[in-house]
């Protein structure tokens, strides 16, 4: 029996505690990205930077294709399911699965058929180039698997079910992939082992996503329920309107390594893509906090807008304050440990240092600006995400042409970071104009100041520990990070904000 919530004409009011709890669960789910960062050095040591770079290029291409194929129905479900009745909610999810997974399967079949032609455009080492068409044909089937996972998990998230993704994203997706990769390596699969591991982990996650879907929806009802024309139109229009911003974020994240791979020949192109991919993966750690609020505020702001749009303001401001207080110390820690982290990936990876620092600073800037983007996507005019996307892509293109030819990966990192921050800033301006919503008040400055103090204290500790050697300095900074975050939360948030953190605040003695 599916665990479906009772039908309700209007959603319940959303409190800061709902945002904090949901963000905490989503952050735990996004820790899969942290495990992925930890796993990357293992992949580079086992398979080499060039093969890892080829894997990054193929997975980036799948991510790009998925974001186009899914028509942003992942976000559209966050907008529609919370405010619709049960039949309409089930119909929306059913329609989203049909119009995304079927085209994704057809594209995978086409790529398999023309894999030899596609391989001519991909740079790879001589060892990988020999079997590149077969690798492309195999990995193409990651597209329908990933598309199904994205739609199914977003449908569960639309039910405010943020916690169940934890097992999928941490254990089954990332941990299983690591186990498979190690197994394939020792079984003698040199180049294709990493691709096989990725496909098997996605297959497992797809099976578990189907079970997750059945937990929050009645699968029998989903098969039987009709999808009337107005509902189909609503789903598609909402998705089409949100697609540009989603595609823009994916372009800024996944297109740079593809471009680097195409620009440079053979092993050089694969290695460049691998270096940028390593910097991107490590710099994504501060994004855990930002994406937690992106995931949570999409369905919650849609639900709150059905009651009173003005009550979104405290949720928005609370998220911005908490994000600033946490992300600045986290980003500062990554920058201070950047060279130590890259040393884990093997020789030659230190060339990614400047790109890593720049990308991390950009992620910090996005988080400080706040989670305005999902709020605009859920309650704003449908054209606004398109405007924001065009702004970000235009800035990224101009800066990439200006900096990338001379500065390589570092120049591309500058373009990506500024373009991403520009998209977030545009959403902030739009919310201010349309609903007079903005988070930059005195309490926000308090959180920002606490975060800045946290970074300064980390830098000071790093300087003091420097004479003791890199290992001692790195361990010392890591040990100092948790108590420092306690200080930034204690000083950067007022009593009501800390109380909204619920049981965590009590256990940590923040209240």
C-alpha cells in the first residue's frame, strides 16, 4: 500500500523549522557529493587522469542531455504536486515519466548506433581511443537510467520527502559505484571499468527509486489515472519555463570539461578535462549547503505561496542567514587545504590548484547571495528563469572567450564562477522588484560577519600551524572546523533562528 498523504485543498503553512529540517535532510542526501569527492582520488590512481578525464566528459555529456530531455519537469513537479489533489498529482508524475524516459531511451539507442562517428569528436589517450566507440555506446544508456532517477526522486521530494534520498545518494549511488569500480579494476577492466561501475550503480539506484516512488505514490493509481489535457499543458508549460535556468546551470557545470576535451587533442584533451573535473568536484562541497536550500525551498515556497506569498520572506531570509554562516567557513577550509587535497590525486594534479580556488570562491559567492533562484522558479513569472539564464550564459561566454585561451582551466573557472553568481544575483533583484523580498537585512549581516570571522580564524590557525608541516596543518584545520562552525552559528544566528534548528540545536547546545 502506497504511503500517500491525505488530499488537502491547500498545503499547511511552512515554518522556519520546516526549512531547517528539510535542508538538513537534503544536505545529508547531498553528502553523496562529498563521498564522490573522496572517491575521485581512488579513481585517478586506479585508472589514470586521462581515463578519468574521459569518464568526466562522457558523464558531463549525459548530464547535459538529461537536463534537456527532462524538460525541467523535475522542478515543475515541485511547483504542481504540492498544490494539486491526489489524482492530478499522480497524473503529473506519470506524464513526467512518460515524456522524459521514452525520449531518453531513444537518444541512447541513437548514440549507440552512431557511436563510431561520435568517437571522432572525443579526445582520449591511445589506450582508450582503441575502444572509445564501444565505451560511448555502453555509457549512452546512463541517460535513461539517470532521467528516471531524477524524475522519481523529484516526485518524492515534491511530497516534502527530503530524507529518503540519503540512502540512494550516499550508499547506493556513491558507495556502490566505488565498490564496483575497485572490483572491475582488479578484474582487469582497465578503461571501461569505471564506466561499468557507473552504469551498475545507476541501475541499482533506478530500482530503489522505483521503490521510493511507490512509497509516496500509489503506483496502481498512477498507471490507471488519466492525464487530462489541461494538466499536461500545465506540466509542460511549467517545465518549459524552468528549463532555461536548469540548462544554464548544467552548461556552466558540465560544458567546460567537454569544451576543453574538444579543444585539445588526444591525451592532452582528456587530461585537461580530468583536471577541470577534479577542481569542479572538490569545489562542489560548499554547494552542498546551497543545494540543500534549493531542493527544500522549491516545494516549500510553492506550498507557502498558495497561502500567502508575503510569508515566504522569513523563510527566504532565514535560509540566506544560515547559508552565509556555514558556507564561508566551509569554503575557506577548502581553499586553505586546496594543495593538500590535490596531492591525494597523484602527480600532475597540482595544475588544477588555481581553478579549484576560483571555483570554490564562486560557490561561496552563490551561497552568500542566497536561494532566490528556486523561489523565482516556483512563484515568479515563467519568463524570469529564461532572462536569468541568458544573463548567465552571456557573461560566461564573454569571459570564457576572454580568459580561457590564455589561462586555460583557471580562465574557464573565472568565467563559470562569475556567470553562476550573476544568475543568482538576477533572481535576487527580481524578487525585490516583484514581491519586495530581499534577505540582506541586519540579521543577514550578522550571519555574514560571523562567517567572515570564521574564515579569518581558520586562516590565522593555518598560519600558526604552517611551521609544523603540511600534514599537521591539515589535520589541525580539519579538527578546528566543527567547533568553529558552532561559533559561527552561535554568533551569526539569533535565538529564534537557532531554535528553528530543532533537536540539533539542543544537542549542540545552541539554545
